[in-house]
C-alpha cells in the first residue's frame, strides 16, 4: 500500500514538472525557506539547528586531543558524521551507519574540508605529538528530503559558532576556551535532482523518490567549486551540470547571508 502511494506521488511529480510546476509551488531553481538556530547545546563546543522546509537537522562540534597523521604532523583534523535517526523517518533504523548515512557524511565532509575554510595548523598543540581533532556530528530530526544540504548548512553553522578549547600541558581545560575557531570561507552545499528531463534544486522527499540522478556541488563565496558528487544511476549532460553550478552560485549567496 505504501509503495502504491509513493508511485502515485511520483506520477504526480513527473506530470507537474512537465508543465514546469513543483508540488510545493516553488520555482525549479528555488530552495526552501531556511531557519538557523545557534547555541542549541550547552555541552558542544559549537552547535546549530537547521530547518530547511520540513527537513530538520542538528549539528554539534566537539574537540578532543588526538595524534596527528604521519604526513601532517603539525595539523589537526575534523571528521563529519551524519546519523539518520529513526525518529526522523520510518526508513531509517538503529545500528551501524547505512550506506546513505555514509554518503551524506562524506559529501558534507568533503565540501568543508576541500574548501580550505580552516587552517588545520591552528589545531596543532605539539607538532608530531598532539593536536585537536574536531568531530562534527549531525543528526536528522525530520526527513523531508535533501539531508545533504540541510546537514551541510548545519555543519558549517556549528563550526562558525565553535570555540576552541583552552589547552594546558597537552590537555583540554574543561569549560574554558581560547577563542573562536577561525574560518576563512563559508562553503555551501547545493543538491539537485534530475526528474525526467528537468533539473530541480533542493528536492523534497517525494521529489527524491522520483529522481533518476542527483548532483551535489559545494561552492565558496569567491565562486570556487570545493567539491562535487554525482549520485544514483541516471546521468547529466554537461550543459545541465553547468546550469546547476550557476544556480548553486546564485542560491549560495542568499543562504550565506543567514550564517
């Protein structure tokens, strides 16, 4: 019965897009309304809650002392993880990270890391011995499509709000901070869905059910492309990718004003 209902919704989505209409009345290149709340956690070093339409996520940043990688002894690091909570969708289950969760995490992580938004040398404590490692944990609260962009916005918002812990004798001083985490850029991830021959921005859940291919691109305020990811079995024409990137650059400027 559930499968049949989705089939009916998909048929409606496809029919509407043939006439240039989306089910929520948005334009083809328009993203949903975005709301960002900060300081939503007293225990995190930085946190943010993001609502993108009916999709909602929470992100928290926590720094710990760790060892540097052998090929970068004077640099700390970050790690992004997305947890798809069953409370946000009946499609998600408790247990090890699903392939979907891993993909979302990696796309968000790559967009932040490859944008060079932070100098990892700022996280060095003792070269070759101790560095700060930042964990950006993102949790889905309600899933109505495009957890990629919602999660990425929450992640960069939490980092912009993050404070570096004070370190003495190689250990973190609990409850004390050395200042804000310095960031150079504000990368914004933009995800597009291909449904039939139409490319739409920021797909909602029922549009995701209808899409044959997905394209995500992370861009910075100096119009550089930090990372790209293509998903699913469908394909894009070069002209479609170029148009999506142009839309991403345009939409990112508006989203960035909210950070």
